[in-house]
C-alpha cells in the first residue's frame, strides 16, 4: 500500500498494513502538509497580522500572544480587515501539489474558528460575548466559516486529501466554555465546515488540546474523522479508549506535557505501546506523530528518537496482527 492508501484505510478502519506516522527526519512521514502562503491564519511572533491583531513573542516558543485586539467593540466588526483567501498570490505555491506529493497523503490547512475569534476579540471578551453579544459572535463565526468554505472549494480541485485546522478548546481539566454553549454556538459552524469537506471528498481533521472529552461525541456526530491531540494524560488513555476507540482516529504523539517532557526513555517507549493499544484497533484508528516544536515543549533529542523508533517498531508489528 502507498502512504496515501495506508492513511485512508486507517481513518476508515479498513485494515491498513501498518500504522501510519508523521515523524521527524530520518524517520519519515506518510504526509505532506500544505497551505495558503501567506496564510490568513498566520500568527507572527511579533507585530501585526493580516487582521490587525498585534502579537508579541512569549519566550522560548516560536509563537506569540495577542497584545492588541482589532475588535474592541462589536461596531469595529464592520471595519475589520478581512483577508482575501482567494488572492492569487496565496495559491502560487500549490500549483501541481498533487504531483509533487506523489503517493503521500496531503493535509491542507484551513483557518481556525474559535481561536481566530479570540485573537480578534480577546479571550475574556469572547467568553462574555457568549452570553452578552451572541449575535455579534455569530456574525464573526459566519465570516470565518465562509472563508473555510472557499478554501475547501479550491483545495478539492487540487486533490487535497484532508482538511485540517486547529482550535484549542480545553483547559487542563475542563472545557474553556460550557459544553452547552459550545453546542449552541460553535457546533453548527463546525458541522457546516465538516460537511463541505466531506462533499469535496476530503477527510476532516481538527487539532485541539486540553481536556476536550465533553465535546468529542459531538465532533464525531457532526463528521470529524481525525482528532489531532497532543495531550492525553489529563484525560486518560483508558478513558479515551473506552469511550472513543473505533469511532474516531487519533493522530497523536506521546503526551507532550508529561511523559514526553518528564519521562525516562523506557517510560516513553511504554507509553507509545499504551497509546497504540488504547486508541487504535486492529482495523485502524491510530496515527503516530511527533511534536514539531520540541524546544518549546522541553523534549530532548533522545526522547524524540526513543518515541520515533518505538512507533516504527509498533507499526511493523501491526502488519503481523
């Protein structure tokens, strides 16, 4: 099987010949990641982004945090600089992407919905808006959904295999907002994006960290195929496995905050095997990956090597199951 077919079969639970993976060199990857350049969702370490949000670097991470928000009051929405996702220069790098990717699975990046809202409005304001200004919130969400639909439409013509965007919804032990309000305001928006991606022949992938157990059933219900999850220990591998194994594909490294950052090499290897057993099935459902900002997360090269080699060994063993 080609990389593309192995990933597809894993997501569909159709018995791939091995576990797919996205690992650093020299270990290899079954994926090619692409996106608009520049992306309207780019988050600079310092200075303004295309929307007018002003960022400042927060230290060892390559990311920044917003210091100045463009939507200080909802009347500012009418003057917001909305990037044009169809601007020709954003798509130049994607010419011939299917041919260049060969037999690998292409993941195309979309635009965040929740995160972009609070980058523009501020996190505390966004939480207050859920109760005080839901109509303004929905107007902004509708703009972001529309931008994603345009990207999906154009990705479909390029032969992209999966549509991937990120919204971190969890704190360490709970959702950032009430699950009821998430279902009321954001669930319908995600449902529109996921349905459009499926109609266009793409799988759906969402990155979301923190404790997100409370909305995983909802995400599965509205069509999420793959959850890209860098933390698991705050929810528990066994809990995730007992509730969601076989219903959604997990795309994950060893927990980046705990075992990967603090465990010894034997603990990292053992956790790799627990992940494959708890989250995957003999028919598929688990994709191994690494965390691509290891310095910020405190991951050593030795830890990355141990994880990568163990995942490759598990992948080989899977073929014999």
